[in-house]
C-alpha cells in the first residue's frame, strides 16, 4: 500500500466513525496534516471529540504501518448478500 492509498483509507475510516458522523466533523488526512472541520450545518464541534478522533486516527495509522512492516496485504473484500 502506497502513501496515497494509506491516507485515503485512513480518511475514509475517520469520516465513517460515529464520532465524526455524530459530532459533525469532516476529516481530511494526508501525509502532512490531519484537518478537522465542521460538516455543513454544524457551526462547531466538541474539542474532546476531535481529540479522541485524532487519537483513533493515530492508532489506525500505526496499525497500518505495522501491517505493512510485517508483510500483510490490505484488500477490500466483497460483502456477501449485498447487491
């Protein structure tokens, strides 16, 4: 997995968390920064939500690096029963 793919996967993961969805947080993630902005319709978000979301992203990032170092391949599967 190259850096661009890893960043896209982490951004998708972060935006799909209940903290981001429920807290009105949009995450942009790249090799150089992590940006949190309020989603449309939200004026702001809670500081503790952004702090926890940042820590979750950090953990996921370290896990992806560990997978890569140990030769694991990440691939998207097809869900059974989904059309």
